[in-house]
C-alpha cells in the first residue's frame, strides 16, 4: 500500500498517489448496512460487539442504505427477500461492496435441493466481492473476509474498479 | 378434567353425525374426527361449555395424507396424487381444567374446504393462513385468507404437498440449483 509507512524528514508532509489516498480512505471506513437475515446475523452481531470489535476496522453499522458502503448478506436469502435485497443494493451509493456470509448466502447451503423458497446463492441477484464460508462462520472468519475485501479495495485504481 | 373418550361421547350426543369417530390406537394423542363444515360450531361448544373450557388452540396444522392414487409421469419421473384427502389437526388445551383434546378434519384433495375457526380462537387466523399457504386448504369465512410465508404473487402452488413441483423461475431468478 503505501504512504503511511513512509518516513520523511519534515513530519508534516506526506507524499501519496491520489488513488492510494482514496483507496485508503475507502477501506478504512467501510460503513456497513445494518442488515441481518438469519443465524449468521447473530455471528455478525457478535463480530460487531466489543469482544471482536468490527469498529477497529472502521466498520460502523448504518441504518440507511444511502449511507452504507458495504452490505453483509448474513443468512438464508429467500426468494421473497431476494427482491428486497436487490432493492437495498440499488439504493446504496457507489462505491459499494458485498460480503456473502455463510453457506446459505454463498450457495443455498442446506437448502440447495429441497429449499423451494431459497435463492441458491445471493450472487444470482447482486455481484458478490467476498464469500465467507461456514455455517455460520465464526467472527474470526468474517473478520478475515473483511480483510480480504480491504485487500481488494487497496488494489483498485481510478481507471477501473477491480474489486 | 375429562379424557378424550368422555369428550367424544359428549360431542357425539350433542352433534350426532358431525362427529365421526375417535382413534384410540395412536401412540400419544387420541384423535377425534369431525365434519369439516361443522368444526367451528364444535369448536365454539368446546370453548364455551363449562365442562370443556378449551380456551387455547395450541396448534392448527395442515397435513397431506397422500392417500390418493399415485400417478407417475414416465418421462421425467415426477408424480402426482389423484383423489385422497388433506387433513387439518386442531390441538386444544384447557388452561382452566388442564385437559387436552385433538380434533381432525379430512377434506377431499380436489376441493379442500374447511370452515374457519378464526371466530372461535383468534390464534387460528395465522395458522389457517399457513395451512392455506402450504397445502392450499381453503378456510371458509376466514377474514383474510392470504399467503403468509410465500410471496403474495407466488406462481407455483402449495409447497408442502407431497406431489409439489417447484417452478423454474420466480421474477427472473432461477430457483433450482
């Protein structure tokens, strides 16, 4: 990454590329849409709470999609909910990112064969950046997923959104 | 406190042919079969009679008995049932008198119509909507018989029937894996 670890004689000057600065700002304050679906949401809440402390990565829950940068799909996506998720995603301002959390959101999970009401993977309606496996994933796994997303954002350029 | 057998005798004397039989061979609950078009009257009696006082409808569940003729489609291996019955079970409990009873109605699969007991126990409102949603059992005189779990515009029938076939798409989303 970058410029924060470079040392200069004059402590007031930092030299950086604009896209590094933008990427750094984006990855350091990924405001999350507070949105939970099923048992994964319980783990997501545990990740947000003091013991695992999502806030140290700049993840703050926001009540409105208009203020959110990231949506964590935490749980089983039913067909009924899929339409609402799509609407929420479209309401988020760019740049926006998606973490698919747990087997259900990744692929339908245990509902993949007989789940008449379940969408078999949230990536059928919205573009997912990071998939976190697990049923449900432990908070450490979700944190790892977030770090992966931060790595992706760090490599973005102004010319092309790669994440 | 009364046993299901005693309750059956009382109901039989009061409602005659509307009370069909009692099944005592079941492992746990004795089940009284009643007429689907009279179940709300029987329910009202069971709720209000001082010897019964069934003030709580613990559960109302639909069941696909799958006892009709099984017709298999040779080409794709799917099957459907012709004839046979769908059933509704009512688990009643009297908090005051501490006794329980189970009622059952069976209706033909092609025309599953049961009188609603929503006027007797308000609990029945959502339970009957669920039975309608999952099995297609029509509850007559229900105030708001809409789907409760599946989407309101769900195209594909009643999911918990044994011969249910999922539609391919819902709003452009592929359903099958």
